[in-house]
């Protein structure tokens, strides 16, 4: 029994010694790892500081690093962005509103607002761009001494307020100005492409109209000159259409009710006569085509 008891005591002592040894070993390993980690972190910190100092002293490297970092951040952002939102972000242009030819109809005077609303309904165009054109017609008309309703009537008859309209002979824009003939007037607006800017086309058209009226001596004769029929016997009813449309606009501006489908009265132009009792036949059975040919000859 004493031998067994002694053997058991020996085993217990050996076990306790082994546990203490293992604990000491693990403790030493832990301390060693901690020291190594501290040293490693210190080393990495020193390396980082050295890199920062090095990069700070070289602007080209710093700029390259910043670009790479920014590119990485943007790529991460794009990866997390919804495709629809990403597309919207790529296409956005907050300053685009500055190119829009439009204004608030509520900012117009009573006369201007009435005219703008009537034209918008008559020609089925949005009231905001028409309001901008009405405002411009009032301002430019006052500056050059032309009734704004005459300017608007010409736009209505010429293009129905389509700023991209073009005739067979090359008349372009709202007021159907012959761009190649009056390219000198468009130089003040940056070139011939300004013909498709509504405001620029209006201003150039007003200059041409003013010259035509001054040269012809009257509004009606000036309109015939404007459409290229100054030397023709018939303008195809152009002047009558414009003046009839202007009369509608004057009535609307005066507070009268005018149907949006009110027709324009076309007065037949008297034929020129030769000898008494011998009427001269018309220059052409198709006056509108004749006008186009005359306009084309201006080139």
C-alpha cells in the first residue's frame, strides 16, 4: 500500500509540475508575441512615417498617390451605386436650365400674358417658351419702333413657333430668316448656328424686317419685301395673313375674346394692268412657288 501511495504522490507531483511548466511556457510565448507585435507595429509605424515624409517631399509622387486614392474611392462608390442613379449622375447638368428659352407666364404683364396664352393654345406649344418670346418681342419692338404683335404674327405665319423650321430655299428658324443671306447679322450671335436659337433668330429677323419696311416705305410693302415678293405681282397672300394674325393679337391684347381657331382673312392683291381694258396676266399661277424661287435667287 505504501508503494502505491508513493507512486500516486509522484504522479500528482509530476502533473502539477507539468502544468506549471506549460503555463510558464505559454506565458513566455505570449510575452514574446506581444513584444514581437509591439516591435512590428513600431517598425510599421516608422516605415509609414518615412513614406509620408518621403512622399511629402516629392510633389509628383504625392499627386500620383492622391489620384490613385481618389480613383479607388470613386470605384468603391460606383460599385455601391445603383445603375440608374449612376446613369443619372453621369448625365446631370445643373446649368442646362440657362440654355432654355422659357419664362414664367405669371411674370408677364396682363397684355403679354393674354397674348402668350392665346398663342400657346392656337399653335399648341408650351406657354413658357412662348412667354419668353412674347417678352422678347415687346422689348425688341420697343427698341426698334415695331409693334410686338407684328413680330409675333410673323413668327406665327412663318414657322408656327417651330424654332427648327426650314423652308425649301433655306429660310430657317422662328422668323424664317435666310441665314446664308444674312450671315453677317448672325456674327454678333456667334455664327450661323444661332439661327436655331429662338431669341437670336427673333432679333435678326426684326433687323431684316425693319430694313424691309424702311426700304419699302410701309408695313405691308415691307412684308412683301420680307417674304421676297417685292418685285412680284402677288405675294401669295403673305402680307394679308400676317396682318390678319396681328389683328387677332391686338384684339387679344386689348382684352377681347378671340377664338383660337379664328381664320386669317386673305385679301386678293389687285392685278397690275397694262393698257386700258387689257389686263396683264398673273406672273405665275403658283405665287408661293414663285416667291421661293425669288428667295433662292438671293443666294
